[in-house]
């Protein structure tokens, strides 16, 4: 969808912003451009909509050399989201969102209907927020309007320049999650500029790590963190890249252990005897459909020891759980938040297994070694510390 062919930019004073860029962004792919200030990542992005003209090379969008496209027409076909949003203060949120459809000749009713649809898509009720003005919104709300405005004319390409940098960390993480959910629906081809490696890892299908004016590594987040291509990349992603990799490594079936189980309607006495015979100190409590109800301590069951009660009467709420496929970072956070020795992993409400700290560590090691060897994670075998 976007292709750079030996693209360079040299300013009149001789400053080289980028040199010999040669990479491609596939249709529907979100690529993050990350690097320190002044490395050329914003210049790269701004050459795509010709806010900056390259000195050499070609940029093609959907197979078309953009040098032959009228710049104004080109910009109306490409969504653009910037850090400070750039909303018009004298126009309502609805009319701000409808800006590009208005400019491209849409009738007013159609443009506003599209704007209302997009506001709803980014989580802003158009009947509530549409009549407001930008100054009446929070920073996070203005950023959502900026995204909605960029999508209003349904552009195939979206450029995002530090889109979440002007809000606090809590709002930033929420906006990142919301945008990733939105991207899963709209599947735009996205270039996102950031200086934050954690944001780059979290958001990108692939990452372009910039040195001074050139790309040091262009690869998946897992590969950049697990196998930095150069000492510069290793230094940039940081010595804690293993921890960062937790956010791009998901929980898989082979990472899970089978926990002790008890039925919701099982009498307490037999359940206590069975679990003690198995050497279990606790058990997950499931209903007849295998759905998670909670957990119970074997000591609690033994202390009551009555067949007049069922396990469900003593079950405790399960706080530490994640859905199957969640990032290991999420699972680790749940362990820490609830001071838990394991995390339940669910498919819907059905229990799949539990993830323990040992298994989490193995999953991370397996992911790193799989990248190093060029094989699938399930093909990696190694000795566990616990097995030594």
C-alpha cells in the first residue's frame, strides 16, 4: 500500500533528514516509526502526504507515484492525526469531524451523518458531544475527535504523529486500546510516529527503529525485542527488553497447567477427601458447563467437613484471570495486583487452565528462542529450572 524506494531528504543547508529509505507497508498494516528526536521519522511520515517533498527517490501509495498527484487532492485521501489534534475552535465537534467530507463535496446532511457515525465509533455519543466545541472537551476526548475526523472520508491510509503524546499515561493507554480495537474493525494502512518504544511495541504490527536518518531495523515487535539487529537497536530498546516483550507475547495453550478442580454442586466432605488425596491445597470451582465460578481452599473444605454443604457455599471470588491470548504482561500484572500464585485463563467463561509464574517465564523464554531459531514457539524445547 505504501512503498518507499530509495527516498532521501536533504535540506538547502545540507542537513540530511533521511537517506535511502527503502521499505513497504502492507495494506491494513500498522507500522510504528520509533526513534529519538531528530532522527527523521516525522519527516518520513510527512513525505507521504507531501507536506515535505523528498529530494530523491519515489513514494508510491497503492501503486501510484504520489509525485504526480495534486498535493491538496492527495491530503484529502489520507487521514492525518497529530498530537495537538488541531480542531477548529469556532466549529462544533460534529462539524470538525465532517471537515474533509465537506471539502470533498459531500452534501451537508451526508457529511454530518458520517461524522455522527464516526463519533459513535470512537466512543463519543454524537447527540451529547456533537453540539459541543473543542474547549468543552477533555484532552482524551479531543484526541478521539481527531481520530474520527481523520477517518471521516474513509481514507485507505492514516498518518499519526505522536497521536497520544499530549495526554496523561492512564488516558494514553486507554486510547491506545481503543484505537487498536478500532483498527481491528476498519483495517486502515497506518504509519504511526512515536518516540516511545513501549508504545511502538504495543501498537505496531511491525516497527521501524530509526537511527540518524535511516532505519536500523524493520521487523515485528517480538523480533526487535528478542533479536535486536544492531548494538544501537539493543541500546535503544533497553536492557529490560525481555520485560517489554511480555506485552507482545500472548498466553498459549502450551503455557498452561491443569489445576485441581471441584464442582460447584459437589458435597464438601467428598471434595475435601478427594483433593487432599491428590495433594491439592486449593482448587478452581466450576459449574457443570466447565465455566469458572471461583476457587476454594482445601483447608476450608476440611474445616467444615459437612456433606450438608456444597463446594459452591465456600467458593471465593476469582479476581486473577485473563482471556486466552492475552499478553503475558497482562497476566503478570494480574498476579501482582492480586498477590496471586497463578492466574486463571478463560475462553469466554470456560476455564482453559492456569498460568503460574514458572510457566510464564517458560513462555517468555520459548518466544525469544523461537525467534532466534526461526521456528514456531511450540517447536522450542528446553529444560525447565523446576525439572533440574
